[in-house]
């Protein structure tokens, strides 16, 4: 079967309808996923059918990230670009025979932060009190927006014996915790533990970056007072 007359012709350059990020790029039921950057397209002028689009996002100082999307979708999504990053967008339309259109560019795009989620909890710290009571305190991320701070409904704490665990590895400790300080006599065994905390909103969605630290708990009969092991460099920074 002969090729159609437009097989070797390029489609028209696509039109970038919108570039969205932050809260505008997610749905209310999307959970605590990182901020996506969405590029919405439509066909450009001409009669050559578009088979797919190739969209490239180039973060300032970073390597290009290329995404191929079907013409029917016309929406490219980039998930791994941090909020606050400046990005240049380039898109081309491609016909079914691999012929590309001229590129269309949009520069100076700033990835917006998600303020539909609660603010991150930071600076998690632990103090052992007399009688085996353990006091946990933390702060709200000072870089948070007013909307993020207002979305905090409660906090979720997790823990696990041993050090070096990530948030996903931890087990529920307290599901609903009020504002700090939080005092508890949780029956944790002595020795190293990983403790984490995240803010939650009224829908149960968690903040994007939980605070996780390694601590050494002392539950001996003599003192039952926990101590933060500052000899471990991991305890002075977020994991």
C-alpha cells in the first residue's frame, strides 16, 4: 500500500496550552505524591495528523528529561523536578512516520510548591525525662506557606528498632498526635531506634517530607531516661 501524500510532511509545530505545577497540577485524591510538572499541548496549524509528542524539560543546571506522549493524551508529566527549579520546555509533534515538526519552546518556567498538603515537620528532637517519660518536639518548616501551615490537622509518628531506616520502613507508633511537645511512655526497648514524624491534614494526607532521625533510648531500671546519641552524625541532620 502506498504511503499517504502527507507521510513525508511534518506536522505543524504544537501549541503549549499550559504549563502547570504545584497544587494546580494535582487532584484532591492524589495523596502525598511529589509535585508534578504538567505540560498540556494541542496540535498546531496544518492538516498532517499528529501521532505523538516529544516533550523535553531541562532544569537549570541539570540534564534534559524527555517524555513521549500519545497525541490523544497531549499531556506530558514530569515527577522528579524539585519545587523552585527553573525549567525550559521544548515540544515537537511527530507524525506516524517519524517526521518531526519544528520545535516550540517555553523558558523561565518555575516549578511551584504544593500548598494543598500540610507543612513538613522538621527539626525532630528527643529528650528523656524523669520516670521514663520521653518528650518529642519538632517545628514546622519555616519555608512553608500560610496555606500549608493552616492545613496541619495532626501529626503521625512512626518508629522501629535499629538505625538508618527510612520513613517507609517505620511502623506506626502514634497515629494521631497533637502539637508539640509530645510526652509518651511508649514501651520501646533500649538501644538505637529510628523515629519519624509527618504532618497530616483532615483527609489523612501526609506532608511531602517526613522528619526522620536516629536516637538511642536508655530504658534501664536505674534511670529510664532516653538520650539522643549526638556521636552519630546522622542525628544532626535529616535522613
